[in-house]
């Protein structure tokens, strides 16, 4: 009995040992270390705001694509050398266009993109209001009193127990 | 009263046109901000002779194509006959930008499938690719005699694209300067 318990304990210890490295979370593919916490903050902001152009629904922080790796490296090098956030953004936009930014800049060309949904919402709300108005008005589109009497008579005919 | 009922039809037709046009577009294509701008400068070693460098200045005075390729790129293999056909017309010189590749692999690839390029240059780390806004392989840039990028083709060039778009543009650019 003792031997069996020892065996079970050893097996479970071994299993735990094997599981340990697997449970370590792999947060980054490469390590980009900063001495300056401000620079690190800018770097983290940038890789969250820049789009990976290969997997176009991911930002640079999340993407595993080779180009994302290169662009993260480029961003890191620039920030480490002392570039400002706007410098890196300008660098990327010069090469890849506005699409590289997750937040499209406010330009004349992007006015429709930014304000279009609100305009559509306003139009549909106005349209809805007018529709409701016209319906409530249509309700009172009067019947003549003669028609009302006739309607009452017909209704009371089907219900002999109810007095008109 | 009658005109009001045409409004939904009108909205439908407008929407159908809008969506119909949308069907012909590829949302994954990113337009290049370099069209009608000077080709970004670079200086890279030639693939077959790394002691010699090539710059865009060396190509001034002629209409040329910069074709981004790599030996690990399957689509480049598919595009290769078209690039060869383009080179065979004799109307344009093609410089290959060997992107993030191993020079021995690249040389072997060219030996195996044929070398249509005037020269290939090695962009080992992809830095020049980033400078040109390359986000996939293959991509091809059409550059004129003054070093201005006139057209970027994303993805492999088809025979259609070659005959309907690229060759006509090359001929037009040549005619313009002469």
C-alpha cells in the first residue's frame, strides 16, 4: 500500500514539473527592453495604434507576421534613438498611407467616415419622427357622424345582449 | 402620391450601384503613397556580385521595373513566366529586389527558373522594402526616366495586367519623353 502511494505521489510530482514551462504565458515574440519608462509607454502606444498591413485586422502588437516583426523593430529603434511619437507615425504614414493608422486622421477626405454615421442617425430619427406624426394625424382623419352611427348599429347587431 | 413610391426604388438603385462598384474593388489592396513621387533612395549590393552596389540613380534615363521577389515566395514562382515575358519584349529593364532572402537560395532559384532581371539586389533585412511600402511579395513598381514612381502593382502580375496596363504605360512614358 505504501509503495503504491509513493508511486502515485512521484508520478504527480513529475507531471507538475512537466506542466510548469508550458503554463508560462508567451506575451511577446521578441524582447524589446527600455531603460526609460516614458519611451516604453510611447512604444506600447504606437504598436497598439499601428495596423499590421499583412493581417489587416490586427495591430502591430498582436500580429505574428514577419512585416509586423520588422515594423515593431523599426518602431523600437526609432523610439530608442529618441524619436517622438509623431515622428514614428509620420514615418509609417509616408510609406504605407493613412491605412496604417487605426485611427484615421481627420481630413476632408475622411469627414464622411467620421461624421457619416451620426448624419445617417440624425436623418433616420427625423424620418421616424415625421412618420409617427403623420400616422397619429391620419388616425383623426374623421369619419362623418352618419358613418359612426352606422358602425354602432352594425356592432350592436352582432351583440343582441348589449344596448346600443 | 405616385412619386413618393419611387423613393425606395431610387434608394435601391443607388445602393445597387454603390455596392456593385464595391464588388470590383479589393479591400485588402493598400494604395501606395508613392505614386507620382520620387522613388525612395537606396544603395544595395548586387545579388551576383556583392562588391558592387546599385542605386535608383543608376537607372535614371530609362523606364524600368522594380520587381520585389524572393525564393521563398510561391506567388513569385507563379509570376516568373510573366516577368520573363516582360523582359523578353525588350521594351523594359527589370531590376529584382530580392527581399529578405538568402543570397545562395536566390541565386539557385534564378539558375533553376531563369534570370529575367537586368540585375537583382539583396535587401536582406527588408529595410528598403519598408522604405517602398512593401507589405507583401511580389510587388512591382514602374519607375520613369526621372526616377518617379508611376505605378505599383500589388501581387503577381498577370498576362492581362502586363498587356492591358503595364506595357501601355511603359510605351506612353517612353513616347512622352522622346
